[in-house]
């Protein structure tokens, strides 16, 4: 059985290795970042996940994960994914049941009960990784100062209320609605497809529904809406490669969608880890037959 911290690393590894994911790094190609940077980042964040599993403060754990990732990769790789996964790791460690909905609710409760110190740690994590982020209504990451957080008593929850247009922030304060939808999609697709294809299909369905804040921050909302429209027309495995090549040629990577797919995988595996075991057993049986 995987521990919550091991499950978080596994979720990141499964997300990046699933292919094809239009516009984003996968095992078949790099973009502005490399496949190996994602592998290294996922593994280097393990101690941050372990801290979360032990119940240390969410902000401190995010900072630790980001710090190690940037140290080994030289740049931001998983900022959004760490924000989503670390509260889930703590919530799963504290949950007696593996039900995704319960874990998601507990994770959001951690954000609601966070401290100003957690917000300061998040700001420090942002400063060492410098990810692209969309503008908030107020107190944007690229503008706010530590004293603003303290004077206004902004814990993570109160701070993220100003960023509800960014679905990563909304996930954290609203019990992970997109991740829960993604979890259900993976479960439904897995009745017919293998895990790779279930993750890929979930990624593209979410891409067809959501405006990716990373695309907004790089190219503006109009481009993000065009990408969503293109994805709606490409909900067929046969056309994923074409969309993938199109987005890569334009330098467009829907990184926030990838982040929320990672948290979807975590919630799915929290409930359905035996499914993964069955896939591994099935593969070993095939290998046994081949040896005969």
C-alpha cells in the first residue's frame, strides 16, 4: 500500500508520463521544460510531501517542496501541482476512509484553518520559483509584500478569495470540484481504457471545459478561449496528436490543466489503488504467458 506522500509522487509521475497530452510535456516529447525535469521535480518534492503527511503546516510543506524542486531542476516545474497536492496528502493521512470526497473536504478545511505564516511561506515559495500567474482582483503574488499579509491578516483562504478566477485557488478553497470531476472521469474511462488513456482522455475533457490560467497569463484570455474551443473539437484520440502538434508549434502549454489532472489522479488512486494493482498483476500474467 502506498503512503500518502508516495501517492503524491506517483500521481505526478503518472500525469507527466501519460501521452499524448496536447501542448504539455509527456514521455514522447519536451516543451519549454523537459520530461526529465518533471521526473526529478516529482522525486525531489518527496520530503515536502512527507512533512505534509506528518501534519506540518501546509505553507511550510509547499515551500519545502518548491525549494527542493527548484534546487534540482533550476526552475519552476510543479508550483500549481504542489499547491493542490500538499493539502490532499495531509488530509489523506488524517482520514480513516479513502473516499475522495472526504479527502477533498478535509484538504479545503486545512486551507480555511491556515495561518498568516502559511501565506508568508507560500509567498517565499513563489519568489524562489517565479511561476507565471494570472492577476488577482487584489494582492496578486507578483505584487504583494509580507507586511500586506500580516497587516490584513491574510491566511491562505482569505488570500485566495481574491483569486477565484484562477481555478487552482478556487479548487483549494472550494473542496476541489474540478479534481473531483477529474477523479470521476478517470474512474469512468478506466472501465474501457487503460490508465494512460483514461488520464489522457480526462486531460482533454478538462481542457475542453476550462480556461487555463497559465495560458491567460502568457497569451491572454482570448487565446485561452480559442484553445478551449479547439479542444472541444478534438475529443477523439485520433485527433489528440494533431492538437498536440498545433499547441506545441504555438508555444502554448496548458500547465494548470496538467496540475489539476495530478490532483485528480491522487483522488482517484486514493479510492481505487487496487485498480492499479490489478493492472500490474494483469501485465505480469501477460509476461508469464510470453515466457511460456
